[in-house]
């Protein structure tokens, strides 16, 4: 829970515990962020802020991934996320190893169409 992945900034005890994430249809866990797929096909995230210079930690419902809707599936890498919308795949976040398919820059908070 170093980046608030549990949805709060409580101490990490190393033990399983209940979280207040029942409003999400699915969640995908990365190293420093969690992505939550909402019933309406939009995606929230929390943990480390996605920005060119991350400056803080977010809680569930505080920030959404803008630029992709009608998401049916999500997944997460260590510092990036991806979602399926229709027949297309979009990814956002860290691009240090070309996770976003060649888009310029090291971080993109805006989803990039991969397929």
C-alpha cells in the first residue's frame, strides 16, 4: 500500500483485508496503481498519479481515465493499464519500454489506441 493501492493511505500490514471496492465490475492491479472498471464502461484509477511528474496519490473515485469509453475488459502492467473497447485496445501510463505502441513520451495519461 505504499502508493495507496488499497484505496487509502493506511499502513501495509502484509495481511489480506477487506476494501471498499464493491462498486467496480473488475479491478486490475499494477505495481503503483489500481484500475477499476465501472459498470458504465468507464475506468477509474488510484494509487500513484499518472502524470509526466507524478506528485501525489489518489483514492478510488478521485480520478478517471479520460478518452476511452465502453470498456469491457481491463488489465495492468507494472506502471501502465490497458482496456478493450469494442474491437480496439487502448493503453495508458508508462511508456518507457514502448508499452503504448510507439507514441512519443515516457508517460501518457490519455489512452492510446494500440489495436
